[in-house]
């Protein structure tokens, strides 16, 4: 190695950090899918494509998923805005609600 070469930067892989970052990534993907499903369900309700029973079942499912997401975010010390990845010039991954 040359005297003028920069020292190699070490990757900091603390077990707690790795787990939290992985959970953050997984929850971000789940939140993206949850929002897409919610918009699709609202569109179908507006178009009258669903029976009353289907509307209730979808509503309950989305509420339970939202509750579970809140529990998991709280467990790992994440806020809803922590799941919104900045895609640079493309803007945020998730629409701001």
C-alpha cells in the first residue's frame, strides 16, 4: 500500500443497527404495498365494484395492518416518516399523507 493511499473505510455492522435497518427496509416495502392496496380499495369502492361485505372485510384488514405496522414501528423506535425513503431527484418513495 502506498503512503498516500487513503485508509480503507470500515463498514460499521453493529447487530442492533443491522437489524433496525433491515426492519426499516421491510416496513418501508410493506407500507408502500399497504398504501397501494388502500388506494386500489378506495377506487373499487368509489366505482361500486365491491359488495358491502367485501368493503367491510377490506376495511378491517387495512385497519389491522395499520395497527400492526404501528406496533412494529414503535418496537424499533421508528416514526412513519422514517419509512419514506428519499429517492433524490425523484422525490420521496411514499406520498406524504
